[in-house]
């Protein structure tokens, strides 16, 4: 299997606010054609370190991809120090400069002289055109190793990679293909999932299986390698199906779809509609529902009833329920769901009321206490959960639990 | 200024789904005490590459911090190959094993034999206790360079860094302090902001100023360095205040707060309340409002009126308005805001109706067309914007524009 390293260049990627995300997309593309990413580096405007990083990567790995640092300003050092690392000169290309001048003219501007730098290319490399920006890319083979130099902005580097780099890499990668499946599991912990899954996946020693906990769910990643893409897919599918069968209803997503996509698809299948009444999640469930294109087919409306008065007015929750049991109670959750369904005239309604924190908890109902209500053709019910985590996590997990509760009512295997 | 490199270890960080986020937190802590992060590396279960990476980092930089790879399973290679990189043996510590056995016993479990590995420590390094997990950390000085080895989970490495590593680094970093300010700007592009800001910040050559575009806003990062923390803060504040004054009302956040925090604080100052009526944002604005702890003081309720029928029933929008102008219109946005305010009895209400895409656009109202409505003590009005981007970005930017529209009505400088 061919190995690759990815080098992201830019001082902004070494600040506390920014992380390199280009490499995630590139890793996915490389993995699909059976190329293994072994190392990622992020380097700022430090020529010596960049030069050393590129040189080491070219020695250790078959393929080296750099992103960023190709702009016209002083900080953009990729051209100079990558050329040094591979022991080549930078060569000026008049046609690139003329092309840049024309582009600036088309925008009604004069090309700043500083942009001339972008007309220099490493000797012996192929120029990769950039229809979406001013920096061209480069592709070269030096001493049997491949070097691809791409601009930083995703709208520039992704099309350039797809059009000019991917076909060349496919040709050298040969007949090794990796196909992945992602199962997502709710309502079970990491070790409980592994206990069920391990006896199954250990029978596939050539498939890479990893189990990860992610915010509110357990993910099972399956990656099968074969000499034909169809064969790799077949193996990945076979293992994924066995795992899904063993885990049953806890697998909410068999192909990596989000919970809101899964629930939305099911509602479309059933030709049914839903509404949502939210207190502590404050619109998060509605936002997740409507994040899915086409959700207007099944998601009709929602009420964000943060205040008690709104619960009564907008949902018809009897003030006596709130007075007797509190707004955070199974009784209130059920009244919210039932009220929402009656008012909206939908097939289903879900509701959430709880204590997201950091304040508002008490001994009886600590922070993280959440009641989820459901109302549908077969009646109204609710469930109490106590969620760990900070305000963000409690709200996220409550939204996930509510969508999952609805999913289970919709009778999904 | 001392230099640092951060090495994140774990094959999961080389998958298309995961990126290293520990380094962001560590970078912030290091920057605060004047230590410059020069390079970040992510390496998987590849002993040779890890060994080389650690060796190179120890040669190039003053401080090397590794995170992850300290667990008990086969993949956890940090101990072995970091020891090789610094040319030291691993030494078994009976007291660590006994401590681990007791912890497992306290959880009612027998310690698996595999966990014995976690009792090995690089010779000559200090053991850093881990109250939150089973892997201890290490701290050492070899040949005048500092090496800190931390576990991967943030709940384990952050307390360990704060308690055991930070004080030691502070002692060696000496009297260099960096203090940052972050201004956030809405309603102006990157180059328009730079045109105003550049004449000001170029007068502070020792302050690092960078201007970044982020989703729906422009960020101005200011980092001042001085020998005293107060002095660094003073310089950062002086420049930030000058920039804020020049940019005026476009600066919505003078200390990096989010738009929803800024608006929330202002509503608390005024002792006023707000409600929101959302169509295309589907609950996102409510979710953002209620993401802020204590938001129940001013955010009372919201209506997610995705269907036309819900707009009429829940908000009292006259069906004739929708029939004549369409649901995506200034008339409908204003009727939604006015209806919401009247029903909820709040001081202010905002509304959003638009076309988030990918479908639903037409020549007259393309995807990205959004109307924002506002209703308050001085009347009702609306604004039309056309937002670029995919569904996710249109919705996010619409929510940001709506909150910003409210902010400007609240008379914020």
C-alpha cells in the first residue's frame, strides 16, 4: 500500500483558533484509492522547518501533498522552501503572469506587483491551473516520489485535486481499493458495543474496524481493502450487515447518516408529519430537523416554549401541571407533546423539557435531568434521562435522545 | 522567545473523520506565557515515524509536548518510541501498578494484565499523576530540552498540563507574556475591514495582527508581547480600542464574545425580552439564544413556523399576505415579527423567512434570499439580504444577520 503525508502550511493554523481541516477531505480521497496517510504536519511561516518537513516527508513516504502558503504575500513561503527541499530552482513563467494580469483586469483591477511571485514554479513540475483563485498548483515526481502542491482554500484545492491530482494517483496506486462503512449506534456505551461487535469483526482480520465514542453515540468504522472496488465494498458491507444485525435497533444509521436524516427518511416513507415542542433545547431539535434539505415535507412546525407562560399559551399545558409537578417533569413533557400534536395536526410530536445548566439543578432534579415526551397515533408517553456533560453537551444529547425516541416510535429496525 | 512543537499520537487522528483539537487548547496556554508553537504533527501507530518525529522536534525546538498513545492496548506506542527517540530505557514502577490495581478494585473490577504497560515510565522523567484516567504522564529535561508526555483525552491532559506542566514552563519561559484581543465584525468584508484597520495596526509593528474571514464575520486577532503581562494587555487593549473606534458599529464583539452573548448581555442591561419567529432557520436562532447560560432572563419563546398554515395559526399572519407576496417576502417577515411580539408580549421580536436551498429558488428569489423582520417599541420593519453558500451556510448566515439586526435596533455602539 502506498503511503502519503500531508503538510498544511500557514501560521494561522498554529493559532489557538484554527485547525487544519483540508487534510480530512484529502485523507478521505486518498483512502478511497488505497493510499494510507501516515503523518500530518502543520507548519507556519518558518522556512527552515518547512524545508526540513518536506524533505523528511519525501524520504519517508511515497506521496507528499502540501496545502496553503501559495498566496502573494510575504508569509507565503511554500514555493521557496519546497523548491529548496527538493533541490530545484524556481522558474518564472510569463504565461502565468499574463493570465493573472488578465484575470485582475476582468475584475476591473490592476494586478499588484506582489502577485508576480505567483508566476514562479518549481523546475520540473507540472502546472495545475486554478480556475477559482490566483495561485496555480504544482505536481512533480522527484526520485520516484510524488509531490503535489495545492492552494489552501478548499474551494481551490478540492477541484484542483479532483481534476489534476487524483487521476495521476489512481494510476500509480494500482489495484488497491478501500471501501468504508460507518454504523452509528445510540443508547449503548463503547464497551457494551465492543462486547457485541468484537466476536464478529475479529473474524475479519483484514478489515480495519474501530469503535469510537462521539458526543452522544458510538461509531463503528469499517474499512475493507481489496484489489477491486466491488470486492472491497462487498466485504465492508458483509461485516457491516453482520454488526448491524447483532446490535439490532441500537444501530440508528447503517451508512453514516445523521439521526435527523434517518428520522426524516422514515417519515417520508410513512408519509407522516412531525412537530416539536422544545424547552431546554431551545430550537436545537427544530434546527436539526430543518437542516436536512426537503424537510418541509414532514417537519411542519415547532414551539420554543422557554417560559412557563409560553408552555401554557402556545401548547395548552395546564398551569396546574406545572404548579404540581414543575415544568421539568414527565407530566409537563407529555402535555407539551400532546398539545403540540393537537395544535399542529401532525401525526407525531416530540417534546423536551429539562435542566441544561450550569444553574437550575437541585438534589431531586440535578443538572442534566431531561424529560422527553412523545405523542402519536397510539397515545402519549415520556421518558426521563439524566445526561452528563456541560450545557452544550446536555442540550446536544437531549436533542439526540429526543430524535432517537421518535425513531423508535416509528418502528425502525 | 521559546519555541514548542506539539505531537498528537493516534491512528484515529489520521482518519477522514477526526482532527487533533488538543493542540488548540495547548497552543492557547503556551501562547499566554510567551511560548511560540512552531509546528504540529499528527502521527499514527507507526513507531519509526513517531521516533523520528520526536527526535526532530527535540532537536529543533525548546519544548516538545506529546498527547495520546498512552493507553494499554497494542496501538499505544508513545512510551516505547518516545523512549527510543530520547535514548532512554523504560523503567517499571511497582507503585504505579499497585495504584492502578487499587483503582480497578474501586470500580469493582480486576485490572486486566495488559494495563501493566502503563506502569512503565521513561528513565529520568518525573511521573505526572492522572486523577482522571489510568495513564500517568511524564515530564523530563534531556539535553536542555523539555519533553512533556500527556494522555489524549482532554479531561485527562488539561488538568495534568495545568497542574504539573504549566508551572514548570512558566519558570523557564521567563518574563515574556502575550496577551490577545479578538474583535469580531459583521456587515463588512475582509478587505473593507483591512482598508480601515491597516493604517492603525501597522503603527504597532511589535503587535501581531491578523484578519480572518470566518463563516459570517471578519475576525481581527491582536497579539501583543511584553515583559510584563499588564504591559502586554495594555498594548493589546490600546490597539483593539483604536480599531474598534475606527470600525464603529460594525464591531459587534470587542472581546471575542459570540453574537448571541452580546445581544443577551444588552437585553439584560435594558431589562428587556425577546421572542423569535423562524421559518428557514427552523429553530437555529432560538437554539443560539438559549445556548447562553441564563438566557431564560430575556429569551421567552419562539415559533418555528415552517408551514404556511403554522405562520397563520401560530403568528396570526394574514393568509392574504402569503397569497399576494409569498411566504418569502418583506410583508410576511414583518407580519411574523409583529405577530410574535404581540402574542409573546415581549419587548422585541425578530423573524426570518427565506430560501435556504438547495431547491425552492426562482429567478426573482434565488436560493439565499432571506427577509429579516423586526418588531419593537418603535414599530416594525424588515430587510432583504441575499446570502451566498450552501444550505448550512445560508441558514447560519441568516441567523447571524437576524441577531445582528436585533443588535443594531438595541442601539449598541
